[in-house]
C-alpha cells in the first residue's frame, strides 16, 4: 500500500527557482573578466585579499570594487581578510 503523501509531486523550493532577474545578475557577475578571475582565484576554499591581489597582480581598490559587487549580489563574503564564495557563489559562479 502506498502512502498518498509520498505520491504527491514535490515542488521545487522557492529559493531554488531562478527568475530572469537572477539570470541577468549571474551573467553580469560573469561578464567581467577580472571578476571571473577573482572568482576562480577564491575557489572553493577561499583566499586572503593579499593572496588574490598578488596572484592576479591587481590593486586593493580593483579587488574591493569587484568584491563589493559579489557581496552585494550574495555570491561572496569576507570574514576579516579572508574572502569566500558562499553556497550561491559556489553553485552559480564557480561551477560554470
């Protein structure tokens, strides 16, 4: 005997559904070559700001400008001097 509740199709979580605006923001995040390099540099494990600047040979102001966008759009976070991609950043930006 089957349980009626188990046979009901599961709806996707509203947080997982992507709107056209979500896609525009993701493409905007990835269309900038420097931002793509920063995302790759941070990677899955994160790096300090100094490590990223040294690796990519960029200034602090360039890094700050790009990180501010990634943070504002909920793709990255900075804890002290350590930059990390959050789960959204890992799934939507790094996986591409």
